C-alpha cells in the first residue's frame, strides 16, 4: 500500500507563491493553471493502455456543454434538447451570482439554459462500450492543512452539480462520475489520490511513475514562473534568477 505522500515546494518558495496569489496577479496565475492542466491532460492521453476503450475528448482545447453536444459521441448519449430540459430544473436551484444579475433581469426565461450551455468541464473521457463518462476537473486549493482535498471535492461537486445531475437524469443507463485533480497553492500533490485517478482513466501501469514525476515538476516550474513575474513586479522590473526551480521540490510522507 502506498503511503500518503504530499509533494510540495520548500517553504521559502511557497511563501512567495502565496504572496504572488495575494497580489492577485490573475493573468499569470490563470496561465499557470492552464499550463499545468493541459500538460497533465495530454500526458494522460498519451499514457493510456493501448487497448483502452476510454476516449479523451477536447484534447485541443476546453469546450462548453453546448459545443460538446454538437459531437456525435455525445449526441449518442442523449439529445441536446433533453439534456437542456433536465439541466434547467437543476440550474434554477443554484443562486444567481451578483455578476449575473443584469443578465438574468434581461432574459429570465433563457438565463438558466444559457448558464448550463456555458458550463465548461476541464476535460471529458467517455467509454461508449461500457457507457461510462468521466467529467474531469482541475482545481487549485489552499493547502495549509491535510484536508484540502476534501474541501476541493465539495467545491468542485457544487460547480458541476447541474452537469452530473442533468446527465444522470437524461441518460440513466450511463454512469457519470466527476474526477478531480487537485494541486495546492504551495505546490502540494497527494500521491495516493493521483494514482487512484490514473487507474480509473486506464493509464498504463509502467507509465504512472513518470507521469506523476513529470506532473510534480510541471507544477513546480509553473509556480516558479508566477514567482518570477511577481518578483519582477516588486523589484521594479529587474530579472531575478530562476535557477534551481526543480531543486525546490520536497515531500512529506504520512502513513
């Protein structure tokens, strides 16, 4: 049995990552988020078992629910109209955000349908032979304590509640499950959780260790770019060194 291994960056680096987050450098942080996820998504696809029936879709870019349901493999699950009808019943139970109030007031009738159509999973993997679909989500979380995975599970479940719920009602013969990959703001990656999800996605056994190591390195290097940009900002445009970024990876092991 694997020990619970949490990989994270050294304290001297993580404190700077936190400062950069607090600085609210949204463009750089968002770029790091997408860079980490797209690298992992493409790597998992490349490492799948050769005879796997599980198909990764949206490899080129993320797609919203409206775009996904123009594809033949999704239309074979259920019709776009039926899915939208079932989704609306769930969307109306989700509070309207302050930023959406004006849009809601302009057209209350179509607001909830448009909300669902615009929802954008980070990735989708489907197995038509077994009638299984995985909705993939990549999240970053505050990792000051060991329960950060559970906190992100609750948040991600709320975000995709209407997607999973509507699909289960519209296509009851299929199995739908959300798979969440979580990285802490200080670079934490929980090894046991990561390997459990690789197994569900039919990743070759002999490629799991390399995929995990590459993912940890990618997280470190992406956060390093955020740190560099932050330091350039606070140091008045000077270019700080980025040497030794890979040496900033450490791990804690708890059994």
